[in-house]
């Protein structure tokens, strides 16, 4: 059951992380990317959030960490998924 729930939200998590990484790599900001919301799927509602923080800056490069979390209740069991990724921004000369 847990794996079914995870697989049902995994592609959504991948999409949100990709959107954040793409925006950070292009503009060094999350910009128009939605950073929180609710996902209704298979009769359940999950709350999700995406955040980023600058990890390191060296010359024309900035390294960001992207964190994604999703949580919700499904009967007696609580579901929580966390994923992280990194994005590299390079300032154009």
C-alpha cells in the first residue's frame, strides 16, 4: 500500500523539483514557480512544498539546494515524502 501511494505522487514530485531546478539554473530564483499547494489524488489530499537555498557561491557560479516535501493522511497511516536535488546557476558574462 505504501509503495502504491509513493508511486502515485512520485511523478508529481519529479515535476516540481524539475521546475524549481530549471528556474534556479536560468535565473537564480524560483520566480514564477509555485512553492506550495495541495494535491488531490486517489481520494486523498496531500500538502506539498518546494524551497531552495543558496549553498555556495564561487565567482560566476551559484549552487542551490532544492527541497521538496509532501505529506498527508491516508486512514490511520500518515504519508510523508521528502526529496532533495541541486541546481547550478552560471552568470552570463
